[in-house]
C-alpha cells in the first residue's frame, strides 16, 4: 500500500504564517459547526410501542417541535449559540449549533392518537403507541 500526501485544491500554505493557517482552520471548524446540527436518534420497539429518543442537550423544550402529518413524524428545532459574553474568546467549539429537522415515516400500525412526548435531561422521548388490530398475535397450532 502506498501513502499519497493529500493537499486540498486551491490551498497555498507556503506563503502563509502558521498563525494564519491556524486561524483559518479554527474559523472553518467553527463555521461548519454553527451551520449544521443533527441530533442523535435512538429508535426502539416494544410489544405495544415504538420509542424514539432524540438527544438535544442544552435545549429548552419550548425550542423543540414535534409534528405528525400523513403518517410522517417530524422533530425540528434550533440550538442557538449564545454570544453575549464579550470578554470571553472561544479557542475551540465542538458543540454543533443551528436549525435541525428529522423526519420519520411511521408504520401503518402506529396509533396517531396515542403519541406522547416528554423531555428530561437533554433527551426528548417520543412514545408511539401501536394499534391493537396490528399487534402481533400468537396463533395456536391445532
């Protein structure tokens, strides 16, 4: 296996000072993190429910929307970066900020009248009840 040095197209680092290169690197990293945010999702199923856990730490429940329309569940919101502190300079920001929207096509046997959402400790938990007629039934063999 041969290693080939990768260089980004349009990057001329020979004429730049090290501090300029570092500033450019960190500014790009911060810009990328503030413009995109997609929370982590865990989906599980029990006999009677589907459960969706959405990790949105640092957000208030009023900043999160949960909608259902035409059997599509949408979780959306916005995590804002607080920039009010004038005396503090950030050297590294790893937290992602910005608007997000996640959509899920629901199975036909979800009871859209039996959906509950709770928010605690930075995790939005959505429970989607299943309709009884679509629940798995054991058939006795005779």
